[in-house]
């Protein structure tokens, strides 16, 4: 099992988990209590429920670099291009925009 903390505007928003059944994402209760909190994406609205998917959620998959930057990441960290969670955890600590993914 692998996990990544999802940060929005430098605030811990939730936890993304990969296990044998697929992926799950849940918001932190403290994050949901804050009226200024923003959803991670429109497809993952602010709710207490746990979101499940057999594949990496499209929003998180879209954070992974492409092209020459992906090639550099694969060569430097020796990550299989099909290991989407590994790529996300390795390359998305400092994404463009307000989202960060920190490996737990």
C-alpha cells in the first residue's frame, strides 16, 4: 500500500491511497470544517465520503509530467511509466498550481 498526502494551498486536504483494490481519496475532517477550503477538483467535491476508483483518479493522473520531463523523471528515478502512483509521488511534490503530493 502506498499513500500520498494531498495539499491544497499549503494546507493538508486529504489522503490518496493505492492498494490491491485500486485507489481511494478522502478529505481530512479539519480541512472540511474550514469554510475557505477548496475542493481538490470538481470531480472530487468537498464531502466526508471516501472516493474509490480502480484506476488513478484522472485529476491526479493529469498532474504527472509528460513528454521530455516525464522521460527525465523515468530515467533519473528508474520508475516504470505504467506506475502512475509512483510517478505521482515522485514528481508532484512541487506541482505547478496549488496542489502538492507528499509521499507518506
